[in-house]
């Protein structure tokens, strides 16, 4: 019925599997909130939560060195969290240009 | 000890010793003399000792030859570099454009002083406003002063890159031609640009950036946050084109050629050609050159019906890279690449022998084997990572166990996407949801592993 070689079958099966996964992912993300949270590309994907990150993690963000990271953590502890990126302007050493830079790599999650 | 491994270790030791030596002629003399003795002497012990001396001295000579800048090098300008008003030359690598700025390596042919000009050679690092048409091979006249390099280690402390030039406006850059550069490199860069466009058109930005790194070796495209997180979890190697990518390309080519039913030798030649093309396409970084040479050696061994030995293949690739550029021995990427491969080759069988026989069913067996491979690579690279970055990543074993298979799936999908969309651009929709979901899962999984307690330890100096 299928006069294909083993390799041809493998290639076709791979394409079929991939398209099946695509369909499955699309359907599941439409109907399940948990799956959508895992697979969706929202604006926070690959960014750091400023309300959860420790000092070491904050230094990953370009433009934030150890001193500014320490000040952010101190500010967070003193004020019970960060409500918005604009809050950072009150921290010594953080200019509006740096806030714009931080915006590309970090976001403000819910205050715990 | 394996003869190839012994030769490689000796050659590398010669290179390391060569950094402390300045006199080329006496070492070269000793190398020639010992080679002569090794060729003419019939005594086995004397001949062996002479061979050892030859290989060691060859390593010393290789590094001394590379370090010698030669007469008329731009590094010789010394204090007068500050008086240079312009340089004439050409762009020797792909121009990297980011945030409206372009950076590239510029091969200098002439420096222009206020009252005179002088022919010279060597390279400088240029940072200037991005110009759309700027590309590899462009001949330019750039006005500006030469400044010392800020971070020489960024260029692997290469002696041929001596200065940097920061150009404030495109007004100071004048194109004088476009005739320099190799045709193959130009074609590879064009091809990479085309494939990059295909990925960006088919996928969401984050997924496209990760796939660009995984498939085309464009690690600059990945967000620094993701890159650093993966570095700390010890899974950053998947964002660098390496042996896994070459293995995937090799597998795809083999499968396609088997479908075409080509005979054995033409299939070998076509596979080898495609592997070399892929190596050029991804910028011929150390891990790709290593994997390409290893694959070619192993394939050739199969073709000529010799027993393929992975250690010999690894050593040949190491010698090949060191012959071309002995300074690579001091490159962190080079050291990590070989440390991981050699650890897998040497440690994995020993670890496996220590464990009880793996008699379980295939999913559990695959998982335990993956764990042992991951463990071997971690043990091999951990000392180097600690030495260079003062960091230990205990989570690396776990991270690689889950992320590497996912990365393998993404690589296959990425290559399939590029192949298919090159022929039929409308077909992107078949693959893109799966790839985007895979990338999202990988980033979130890595983030979760990164946030585990004691996932990484940084020892402050």
C-alpha cells in the first residue's frame, strides 16, 4: 500500500508528527488556561520579575550592576514591593533611560 | 595512550609553553633537527624521543609565529596612534547591527596622519552608526582617532586586533569599493541573512531569536536575560551551534540522500560538502569546526572500512583547529567544547561501568543514559567553568537532562521549517505553533530550574 523506503517514512512521519503537535498545541492553548500559560508567548516571556528576583538575578539585566541591584532589593523591602517600573525612578542611579532599558528585560509581577 | 591523543597533548603543551618563550629561531632549529633525527634514526627510543621533541617544538613555533605581528603592523604605531586621522581598508566580517549602531572588524591597509600616510596591516574594531547597505567586503575610508581596546579579552587577546575606532556619524565613513572578501564567505553571509529572514517571518520574535541561535549560531539575537539564565543553569551550549547541530544536519542530509538513492561514495561527497557549507554558514565557530572535522573523519573511516575511533577523530579536529590558529587553545569556548566532548568520550563509559547493568525498559534506560551523559559533561566542564567564571551549577545535570532532548526536537523542527518555507513560504503555519510552544516551554523550564535553591553558586573573588 505504501511503497516508501524506511527513510521516506521517517521524514513523512516527522512532518506529520510536527503538524499534529502544532494542531494539538493550538487547540489545547485555546481551551486550557494552564497550557496557555505554559506555551504562550506573552510580553513577559524571558523577562525577570522585579518583585521576585534576588540581587544576583537582577544583575543579569543589562544596565543593572551589583550596587543598583542592592538598592532595588532594599527599595522593594522598604516599600513592600514594586508597583510599577516608574517606581524605580526614585532609586539613586536609575535614570529614565535606564528604566526604558530595564523595561525590555524585566517586568513588574504581582506583589507577594 | 592513544597516539593521536598523545600527539595532540604534546602539541597543545608546546603552544602553552610557547607563550613564555620569545626566541623563534632556536626552537625552529631544534624542531628541524629532531625531525631529521626522527626520520633518519633507526633506534626506536631515540626516534620516539625525537618525534616527541618535534611535535612539542612545532607547537611552540606555531604560537610564536601567530604572535609575531610582522613589520608594518598597526600595533607598531604605538603613541603615534592618537595622531591618526583616517584609516583605509575593508570590512573582514559580517557587520553586526543593534540599536542603530554597527560593529565590525576592519582590516587596515593604510593609515592617514595629518601630514602623511603610511601603508600598514592589522585589524581594528569599529563601532559606528548603522548604514543599511554596509556589509562584509566593503572597502571604506573611516575618519577618526585610534584608541586602545577596552576589552582585549573579548577578541581572545588576539595580537592582530590592536585598536578600536568609535565613529560618531556616518558622515565620517566613505565607501571606496566593494571588491574585497571571499566569494564563499559572501555567499554564506547572504544565505544566513535569507534563512534569518525566513525564521523571523515564520515565528514570534522570542522564538525566532532562540531558533536563530540554535540553528544559525546567532547567539547575539537571544535576550541577554535568557542567555545569562541558561549560562547559570549550564544549558547555554544549546544556544551555540555545536556538535548536536552538526549531528542533526548530518542526519537530515543522510536521510534525504537515502531517499534520492545515491550510491555510497557520491553520498559521502555530497554529505561532506553540505557539512562544510553548514560550517561556513554558521560562521565556522570552534564547536562547529570540531564537530564537522570529527564527522568527516568518522565518515571517511566508514568509507575506507577502517574502524572509526571517536577519540582519534576528536584529536584530529583539535589538531586541525590548533594548526590553523594556536591562540584558540586559550579561548574559553574552545576549552569548554573539547572538555565536554572528551569528558563524554572518556568518562561516560566509566560511569556506565560503575552503575548496575541497565536492564530496564527503553524510556527509563534512555533517561538513565541521558543522566550519565549529562553528568559526564558536567564533570568535565565544571572545573573550567569554576576557573573562568567562579561559578558552579549543580542544576546543570538536571537542566541538560530535560532541555537537551527538547532542544534536539527544536533543532529538527527549525531545520525543517527553514527547508520547507524556502520552498513553500505558506507552509510555516504547519510547524510554527509547535516550535513557538517548544521555545516557550524551554524558556519557562529553564527559568524554573534557575529559581531552584542552590541551582548555581557564584564564588565571589
